[in-house]
C-alpha cells in the first residue's frame, strides 16, 4: 500500500480539484477536504524577497551586471544590420 500523500489544492467547482503538486499515485483515491485559510497577499517587497528565496532554493544564479551589460551590447549591435 502506498503511504499517504498530502498536498494543497483548489476546488474549481463542486467536483473538480486541482492539486498544487502532482500526486504520486493514480487510479481511485480517497480524498479528505479541509479548508485552508488564504494567505495574506504579499506586498511588492515581500513578493520579490520570496521570489529570490524560491529561486535560490532551486539553485538559480542570477546574471551579473556585467553579463546583462554584455547581452545588451550584443543586442544593440544587431540593430544597425536591419534590412
């Protein structure tokens, strides 16, 4: 028997549940619903701080200023060669 799986999800209508993460099982399952309080919306600063934490957790390394400047120079250099 597969161990219990817990995740959150959203009821989109009376019979449709969209899970926030994929279930590790298929076929018929038993579902128990428990209402979850909606989190308070993040202000803009909190949003970007959370985004930065999430990206770091995934191993994302942002471009340096020098890399961005190099990409911009390369892009702008192509502007003069339009037909």
